[in-house]
């Protein structure tokens, strides 16, 4: 919520700082173990239910990091369109 509130308040630099922290968290914490966990769990999953959720998790993590990187690379620090984040 804090990032969205910063964008809405026109505080682009604050929002960018929060995005930096999110990217760092994904890169340096979640990104270190989650991909291995997902692959190991996929190899052990016995039902499509769990396989599907694991694949969604894998896609979400990759997509979220990409979304953050695209926002950080955007030179225009205005509130991003919530549907089309490029």
C-alpha cells in the first residue's frame, strides 16, 4: 500500500525507493530460495492442484520482479497505469 499511496500523492522518488526495496527483497531473499523450492515441490507434487499453484507462484514471482524492474526503468515517475505496466 505504501508504494501506491506514494504514487497517488505524487511522491515519485519515495515510490521509486519503495520499489527498490521490493526488488532487493525479491532478488536477495525470495529469489535465493523460492525457485528451488518450486522446482523441488513440482517434482514431488502428486496432483494437478498443487502443480498448478506452484506454477502460478513461479509465474507470479517472475512477473512481479519484471514489473518492478520495468517501473524502475521508466524515466517518467508518475503513477503507473494499474492495468498496463508495460
